[in-house]
């Protein structure tokens, strides 16, 4: 009987334990993470570099198009 009461008290006290206030945040942006992966020797890293170049060139193109549309 004492064992059951002790187990119940232990289970109840474990349920009341403090939880972390905020989850750990990541300090790297997605672009930085992709850059680290692209510089590694992992399989497919060259593909990550190519995708990043494509994304960067598309962003530059969008900025140019936006600048043209804003000036008219």
C-alpha cells in the first residue's frame, strides 16, 4: 500500500515540474544553414550551392523588376 501511495505521489509531483519558458531559438538563418551544408562534403552539397545561386539570382531579378515598376 505504501509503495502505491509513494508511486502516485511521485507521478503527481513529476507532472508539476517546471517547463522551459521559451523553446531554444536558432541563431542561423535558413540561407546561412544552406550555405554551411553547401560548403560541406555531404552528398548533394553541390546541388544546394546551385539552388542557392538560382535563388539569389531570382531575388536580384525580382528587385530589378520591382525597381522598374516603382519608377513608372
